[in-house]
């Protein structure tokens, strides 16, 4: 085995034939609602020889809860589980090394998009999982025509708004948004807050004009090849208008940190921030007395929130049949049993990704994201397919824009050139 810190090794003497037979009541689980109880799953699996399950995953913030989760899974199924721990910083590099030397885990996580495409040769088809057709539309990762990735949770970003300061029902166009920013300034309020970190300064907001193209991936490929200029598309012309309006009417993002941006929103100094549901945790130390939610960035009338999967589960196609069976048994238990759903929703704090799975603990922003996903009212994270490391090229351009008289059109052209250069 490659050098790892083993955080949990659970080996029980129960027979593998007992897999999933000890799960909690399935009456309220997605599988049960579909007419597929835990007992039925067990009956289908009793003739399987289960191997040892090794798990390596990148979300360090759930490691303690995942340790408890796999321990409960092992107690109920008799399957031996080894959970590898990671600091997170070198996760993808370590995973690639282990998989290439055939010392890789059975079950692991990747970010759907460029990471899963790069690792396509190692990804098992998981279309036979009982709940696969109940995963929220568009959220199962498909590579080379195969369903290979089961989403952990959903994250979404857009205009996080204070309902007392912004009537987002009226913000249905770029012109409406620009007028709102002008009015907010006149009222002494920062209409829309960005912050200085690369993703919050440019990556997220630039995602929208890409994502609302008729075929976002084909459009990106054309830009990277130098065949298409972004400024020729209406979406990027309107993006340029938004950026100019922010510079003219809002607090300069170059001077604002993420913490300060969230703090100004929490205290009513800022009406909206371009952020995601992850920011809600920043409000724990504030007394929030207003309703909030997340709304689309209305470039070209866009009425959808950018929602995607930050990480997904994948099974190593080079694992033995017994090891693959153990990995699928774990995913079945995690996504269809009552106890597994409790871990996903309550212990991990994830947004539901499977039909019939609910959470009573979602914050208002996450609730908005979950509703958008359930309604199919989403646009993709096209930025997941942008050239690796491009944020370090885009951010200085945008920083210069905010402290100069560079026009919005010039900004778009400089960003375009950075994409072409990054693709070389």
C-alpha cells in the first residue's frame, strides 16, 4: 500500500452474505418509495463475494463523520472497510499516483469535469445502482457515455440577496440589475458585493456568460481554439455592462476580503453578494433579521442558478469484482437506507441529490439551491472545464479593470486572450 494515514480499519466477523440485511427501516427512504426496500436489495446481493472496501476522498471536513459512517456500515453488513485520510492539498496527485501503480482505493472522489475526464480509464460504470435514475437531473457524472460518478451534494452560486434590500423578482435583465445598482448607491447601500479572491472576483461571475450559451462546452472549445471572440456574443456584451456598473456603483472588490464581504452583507451594508450556499456558515456570529435566498445573475434574461456537484464518488474499474461489489453495497446503503440518509443530510450537512431524500436542516441559501436543482432550473459550472490554473491569469486582469478606466469591452478581450494563451 502507498504511504497513507489509516484513519479507520474496521473488520468484523459477520459473513458477507448478511450485506444490507441489518439496515434500518426503509419506509422513508428513496429506495422504499420506489418499491425497493433494504431487504430486497439484500436478497439480490446474497450470492455476492464481497471484498475489502478501501475509501479515499477529498472532503476533509467530513472525515470524522465519515469514520462513524463506515463503522456503522461495517457493523450492519460485515464488510471490511479501510478509510484513508488526506490533508486535502495533495489529494488528486496522490490519487493519480496510486491508481497508476495499481495501489489505488476502491472508492474515491473527484471533481466532475476536467478531473473525471482525465481519470476516465479508471472509472467504473455505476448505472446498475438501484437509485441511479433518482439522482437530480444532470447531476450524475457521465464520461464517455457511461454513468460513473454519484454526487456527494450540490453547491450553487448567484446573487445571494437580503430580501429587505433587494426585490429580486424585478431583477430579470441586465438593465434592471444596472438600474438597481445605481439606485442602491443613491440610497447609501452597496448594491452588489464581490471580493478579492480569484474565484469570488471573476471565476464565478464569468461562468454565467459561458454557461448560458446554447452549447457551453462547444462554445468554450471554440474560444480556446481562437475561432470565436467572446465579445461577439450578447452574453459577454452584457457581462461587460455589469462589470462596468459594479465598478461605478459598488464597493471596489479589490479592497474587500471574503470575510468582510460576507460581514457587510450580514449587517445590511450590502444588498446582495455574488456568492454560493457555502457562505451561510459565515453568518453564524450575526443576528440575521431578514429573509435571504439565492437568485440568478440575469445576464441576457438568465433565470437559472449555477448549480453543480463539487465532488462525486467513483469506483476503481481496476478493483476486483468483490471490491467493486463492496463499493456498490456502500453506495446503496448510503443513498437508500435510513441511516445512510441521516449521515448524508444531518451529519455531513449535504444538499439532497436523490429524489425522495429530504433535509430539515438546510439553511435558506442551500434550500434555494436544492429547489433549483429539483426543478431543473440550473445552469452548469462551465468553469470546471476551463484550463487548469486559469484563475491566476484572469484575476490580475480584473483587478486592473477595477482600478483603471479600462472599458468592459477591453476587459472581455483581455480575458479572451488569457483563455487562448492558457490553452496553448
